[in-house]
C-alpha cells in the first residue's frame, strides 16, 4: 500500500504532515511518497494523473498546492487528476472529499486578540491564494475579530503572497516603499496565514529598518521548526500538524478498506508566543522536535552534495553512476533511486541502498517511478519523489528516503541531480550533433576527406621542423594533466633551448639557422622513445618534450640522451667556444597534481630549470621536482 502526499516542496509544513502520515501508514505496513510537483504548469504536465494511472500509488492526500507558474491554487485540477483512488485533502475543504485541517477560525481569532491586545491598531493581513480554504477562513475570522475589537475590517490592509516567503518579502517591501513615498504610516502588526509568509514579512521589515516587535509585531501560522530558528522567534499558531497527518492517514486507510469516514476533521490551534510579539516571552515551547544527527552532519553532507564537482561534470550515464557510487555512501541518505528519461521511458541510472545491477535493467514507464526489479523499495518508509525537468522537458525521476534530520541532504541531491541530468542530456545532444556532422563529412568525396585530414594535420605541425607545434603541445599537455589528476601517475616536461643561437644566425645566416633547427629537432626526436611522449617546437629555438607517466629519474635520463645525441651529431657552431651546436635543458616533474595545481605551473618550473642550466654553463640539464629545491644534473 502506497499513499502519495502531493505538495509543492519540502517545507516544514509538509515535512510535519508527512511524518504524521508515515506513523500511521507505516504501522499498517505501507509507505508514504511525498510527490513534489515539478516546476512546470500542472495543467500541462499532469504528472499526478500519470502516477495514479500507472499504479504507482493507491491513495492520494493533497495539501493546498499552487500552480508553480501562475501562483494560483490548483487543487481542483489535481483532484480531477487523482480521480479513481481514495482522496483526502489538508486545508482545502472540497465538498466531495474528506478534509483535515485545524480550527482555523479560532486560531486566526486568537492571533487578532493577541495583536490588538498589545495595543496595535494598524494591522496588515498577509494571505494565501484567494481560493485556498485555509486562507479564506483565517482571513474572515481575523477580520471579524478585529471588527469586534474596534478595528473596522476596512482598516485592515491585505496582501496576497501565495504561501511563499519570497513573494511575501517582495510584496511587503513594495507596500513599505509605497507608504514611505505617500507618507502613510507603516503597519504596526502583521498576521500572516502561514509561517513561510510571516518570515518573508520579517525579512522585509528588517531590510526596511523596522524593528520586530518594537515597531511591528508579527504572528504566523503553523508553528514550524523554521519559526523557532528565525530571530526573533516567531509567534505562531500550532495547529498540530503531526496529528493532522495521522488523521489524514486514518481516513485514507478507512477508505481503502471500504469503511465510513468523517467529512471534516479539525485539530485545535494553540497560540505559541515568542519574541516577534513579546521580546520578554520565555521560549518554553522549543518548536517541533526533529531527530538530530551528529553535530554538523547535515551541513557537511548537503554541502558535500552541492559542491561535489564530479556530478556536474559527468558527460555520460556511466560517469554519473560512478560519481554517485563514490559520493552517496558518504552521505546520510540511505536509499536513493535515480532514473533518467529516454525516448519517453525511464532508465535506471543508479540505486543506492538497494541490491540491484543497473546494467541489464529494462526500461520502464516513467510514471511507475522505478523499474519492476526494485518496485518493492516503494512499499516501505517515507520517500520523496521528484520528477526532474529541464525547462519543459522531463529528464528523470529521483526517489529518495526522507529523514527529517538530513532534509538538506535530500534537497541538495535534488538540486544537483536536476542540473546534472540536464547537463547530461545537453552533452548527449552535442555528441549526437557531432556524430551527425561526422556522418555528413564522411559522406563527402574521398578528395574532400583527404584534404580535410591534410589541413587538420598541418594545423598541428610546425612547418619548419616537422615536429608538433605549440597548439598541439598545449592540447596534449592539458590531456596529460587530466590523466595525471585522475590516475596519480607522474608527469614530466623538458624545455630545450639551442645555446648561442643568435650568434649562429649572425655568423652563418638565417637559412643556415633553419637547417640547424631541423637538425636539432631530429636529434631531440630520436632521443625520445616513448609511444605516448610528444616532441614539439615551443617557439624560436626552443623545443619541448612531454613525458606522461615519467618520474624525475626518467625525465633526467631522456635529457641525458638528448645531450648525447646532439654531441654525437657534431653540428658545427663557429660562434661557440666548443665549436659545435649544443642545447641547455630544464626538466620538471609533477608527482602530485595538488602541489602545482595546473599544467602551466609545471611548464614554468621546467623553464626555471632551463634558466639554471644556462647559468651553470650551458650544454647541460637541470631538473626540478615538486617536492623540493631545483637539483642540477651534470652533463654526461
């Protein structure tokens, strides 16, 4: 038995409702799936209808859900989408569906009596959607009580902010600015019909320079965990959300079993006074209890998820799977199932905390949420279900176990996997586009293909010496450095410079200088034997050698071979004391990529070693390693 709790997100309100439902449904041997609506218009996405029709859930509970685009309530549409399975609403009061809520009227009336009892006479009422039952009942009761206490309803100002903290902040800010421009006195008390909007109001008041509660007293509704955490603590109506979740679960169980159920269930609303209305109020009520993990665990793990670079750099499903396999065991998330959307179907990418080999798992209907082989994972516990999207495109489904103590980790995983799958889809599209272009190229004539290859090769070759050019070296260096970071194998670079080459050109001329450079290039290339090694002209009379996997000792050996080859060649140099052409060599080795940080630093170290070889008399090599001071190798 699986029960879906449909919501816009995992705010404190939803978390408390879900915890209460899970107590009852879990005892009955079932599971609760918090189905978070995706950020696309519900009337177009119809995700809930697909989940219900696909048989993924057996009953549905609806909170006061709003359309993510319009900000308007969309419960009526969702009730129609969920037709065919037992339904219950929370704070909606649809005539055909059982509803669970608190005594909204009594709670709002208590808020009005508390605020006006403080001597405040300029109330601001911050409401939810106009068609939300909870909001409209609270509004009416608050206005009626204000009227009874001598503040006419027409003097109570009204803002609608769709239960959103951000929207409440923006609209309260706009109101305060209008008051300042028009010379109107700001409100001296605020009743927001949920805590999220109350916190947005406090944000706006603080930014505007108004003190809470000295200038403006604020009351919220829900008494959520966040209401305790803000400064000052938020006075709020505790509507016993845990019990509401339990009541909703009992109604659904009774409906699944064919029993009779009450049409309306109401819990008591209790005013919890904190610093937002009374700075001297003792914090006797610490707010909803949340299971606590080790100190700092939640913060460390959700930051680990958000900052882990591998997830966002994965360019294929196997890469993403490998990154998740390395990361998730270090987080408190016990069960995670990630599937991606491909050609209208779901394909399992990774299962954490479940025993399944993802490679042979067949595709499945996305609205089933998981493939058949792991479907039993949906049958127990409290789970969160996200349809991952990129714009209007569905990219996958994320199902993970919910733990109140580690809620931030689950939310961080959702955000980072939304971005990772979107990037993966775009990377594959680019690969497909590249493949299509490649197919177009190969369909051309043999002559065109041959000309293209010649051009590509020419762009990577130095025209004078026939070696690879600087651009080719730069690309090879970056690839070798990436491998160095990935494998930990050492990486070495040699910088070779022809000694007194300006004198050579001045005495024998530039054409002879070109012949000399070609001869030196040949000697260097002959001395470098490795299949993956690369010799390139760096510029002017400088040559560079890239040695992937070579440590400092190996680099020194290559440098000695280059010196021996060139001495054996005996190229005459009338301007040199030795009478022959010689080179000075600097070589540098990176044993650990974290020491140097980037490949350009390694090249710079080789250049420093080259300079040292020249200052010591030329016709020799000097080495540098990332563990100490440059060392000098005597010429062989």
